C-alpha cells in the first residue's frame, strides 16, 4: 500500500508500466497546483507586467532594444509549454537555497528600479523566476526551464557602457573584414575607423547593424532553433551551440556587405529604407539555414561514427 500526499498535484494515466512517454489522456490538476502556488505566480507576473509596461514606454522604443520584447515573448511561450513539467514537479526537501535566490533577485529588482538600471531590473526577473521554480520543483526543475531563464537574460537591455565597449571592437573588426572583401571584389572602398566609404557614399556602422544587439538577436535565434529541434546527443548539441556565435558573426558581416552593395548600386535612400530592414530579416533566415545545414551534417557524422569504429569482422 502506498501513501499519497494530498497537498501535491497528482498526474494520473491509464498507460501500462514502462510504456514510454505519457499518452495524451494524462490528467493534470492545474487548479490544485494553482491554489497552492498562486502567490508565487502573482508576484512574478506582477513584477514582469510592471517592468514591461514601463519599458514599452521608453527603452523598447529605442532601435537598439527592439529585439527585447520579441525575446520576452519567446521566453513566455516556452514557459507556457513547460506547464505540465512545472505542475507535476515534486517540491524539494529543502527550500533554503531557492528562497535565498528568490530574495536576492527581488533585492536586485528593487535596486534596478530605484537606480533606473534597466538591465538589472529586467535581468533580476530571471533570478526571481529561478528561485520560484526552485521552490516549486527543486534545482532539477530549474535545469529543465533553463532555456526560459537564458532568454529572459538575453531580453534584458544591455547597459550603455557595456554596449559601447563590446561593440567598438566588434564593429571595428566587421568594418575591416567588409573592406577587405569589397576591395578584393574590385569595389572602390576605403575605411576610416568604423566608417566605410564605397564610391561616393559614407556608411557608419551602427550598433543595431553590426554590434552587440544584432549578435544577441542572432544568438537568440540560434538557441531557439536548438531548443525546437532537440533530441540530439550531448556532443551533437554542444557542437551546434558552439557554432551559434560564429554563425551569428559571419551572418552579421554578410548583412553589412549586402547593405553596402545596395547603397553603392541603388543609392543611399535604398540602403536606408525598406531594403535595409529586409536584409536584416533575410539574414536571420540565412543564419537558421546555416545552422540547420550544420545540424544535418553533424547528424550524419554522429550516425556514421559508430559504424566506422566497428571492426570489419563484426
């Protein structure tokens, strides 16, 4: 005979033992779970709503931070998809660590609001959520929801000093590569710092086009691809994740080259208008296509490796 704790949400299934994944008729008592954990849910979403409304009126209207609400939407969507995992998680025996973590996040949030430090205010929400998940299902649940936490951090608007120091080197490197490629292709190009002159046009590389903001957006797209196309070995996943930043940087360089060629052949108005935005969108698709191709090649390699390692006599 087994004893069931009535305070915990129960999941029931008609599947036989060792039948694999739970079937579609699994019943989860969301109401019972919510009746126990509603203060945590209400507190977190109150902080999130307050910050989102405030950011929508200022920070998110800045070009450099237009990607932030999109990443937040992805994080919330994934969190919604994790409902069964969260509700059926078993509470840990000790909640001290999770309580301290959530309290720390709350203090950072308050400091961020008082100091008007957007990165700390929004980034602290990931800490608060991690602590709340730890209270609900322990560190194992935090690990299972790590993608949500990563996207909340990526959705945080980077502080201006960090953007300046991080993007200055990146923009310099992008401009050097762009100049070398166009010069090799026979275009009349010259460079002065991060300003490129191609024909009669001067192009200043902005943060949104060639800096940290674009890199974060492309990295987020890569991570989303990895998440949505899971079911790989650890080594396969690790190599694919390691390729995200090189793909993002390379794709970013191609975007700058395309914009320079558009400006040179069609004029400055074309380079700053619709084609400018379309080039950015197109390069996101190219980045995903490159990752998908690399993913496919890795899959072939990892499927062939065991066969090649077997002795010929077996």
